[in-house]
C-alpha cells in the first residue's frame, strides 16, 4: 500500500509538471512580437504573388486553421493540450512548410539523445570514480589537485567552455571541425567515425563541466563516510582499503549521486541544447534556435514540449527506481 501511494504521488507530480510546462510554453511565444501568419503572408508577397484583399483574408484564415491559431486563446490552448497529449500532432512547420514538426523532431532527437546520454554517463562514472578516490585520501597531493581542478571547472557555464574549446581546437589549432559536417554513406564506418569526430568537442564541453560537480560532491560524501562507525568497524575487522571502498563506502556514497543525477538532468539538457547551437550540431537545440529566428510557433512548441516531457519522464523514472536501490526508502 505504501508503495502504491509513493508511485501515485510521483505520477501526480509528474502530470502537474508536464501540464504546467506545456501551459507556460503555450502562452510565452504568444507574448512575443512575431506573428507567424503575417510573416508567412509577407514571404508569399515577397515572391511576387499578387492577391487582392479577399484572397489575403482567405489565405490568412486558412493558415490560422492549419497552424491551430484560429479561435480564442482559450480554444487554442485546449486544442493545443489535446493535440499534444492525445495525438502527439504538432502540425506542419511554419518555416519549413509543409514538413510535419514531428518529422523534424524525430530526425533531430537521436542526435541530442546520443550526445546527452553519452556525455552524462561518461561524466557520472568518471566523476564518481575520481571523487571516491580523492575523498578516501583527502590529504594526498593528487586529491588536492583534483579538487582544485574540479572547483575551477564546475562554475564554468556550458556555453563559455564550448566557445573556448571551439576557439582553441577548431580555430587556433585546427584539429576539429568548426561546424558539424557529417559525411559517409548510411551505416558505413566512415559515417560512424565522422559522427564521433564531430561530436567530440560538443560532448567534451558537457563532460568537463559535469565532471567537476560529481568530483566535488562524491569527494565530500566519501570524506564524511570514512569516519562513520561501520567503516571503522570494517577497519577493525582487518579488511583492506579496496574492500572497504567497494563494499561499504561506495554503496552509500553512490545513493545521493542518483538523486543529484535526477536534479541535474534538466540542467544538462539545457546545456546540451546551447552546445548544439554553438557547434551547429543537428539536434533539438538547433531546431529550437531555428524556430525562434523564424517565429515558427509549431516547431518551437513541438521541440520544447518534447523536451519538457522527456526531462520530466527521466526524473520520474529515477524517482521510481530509487526505492529499489535505497532500502531506507523502501522501509519508510
């Protein structure tokens, strides 16, 4: 019964977060100065097409119906919520008409997912490992060096580090491409190496910043745990440092990091989007940037809606599996 209440509470919070995020997303673009319908009409007129007033009004109404911008604001809102939650249909892109928004998102999603998942796993594993070793012997010179490096790296914003890496390794030392250029036939080794080569700098900018946070966090946790009674008892039993670290310290130090991982997912996702824009990486970040520049309501709402749902879902999944990892939560 307690488990069901725990799951139900997390599902309610998840639903409220998604609905709130989608509501903010619906209203914020409509506060901007850009009218997508008028922008498209101006684009048609700039191509030399002549239309009288009645034809312009008919086209304006047709475009409003097509893009879900007809009716009152409340009617548009309910239609928007139902369309996203029930059908997942975001309509056609205004700037790349008539390509469906979902098709553009499905083309960009694997790039963002691959970059974020790989960078997060690498940073999490390396940060936990280095932080664990540094916290076990905090007075050693290597521990102090790693702590100093982590403290210097952690406050750096993603976009600043991405700019520095791009200037150093793409402009000054022309080792990596300045912008993403994928070459190679589908499913070929050349394509795989091209993707890895173009993804190195964007991934490194995420890994380096997140790595600093994990090192600081795990080191503090490990330093506190090594003074606990159960660790002292393990030493009195004659156990070696390696076994104490693996059997006693690591399981207890890793639990808070799973919670921090859930809290950091949104920040890392935002960082990956900014990084994609800077490196012209073909993911959701570049799509959002294009939608903002073109005043593309449908594309903007589609990409950010999916981002809100993805981050909220990932956080909920971690919340649900946490009791399976931490017996103290199961007991409560």
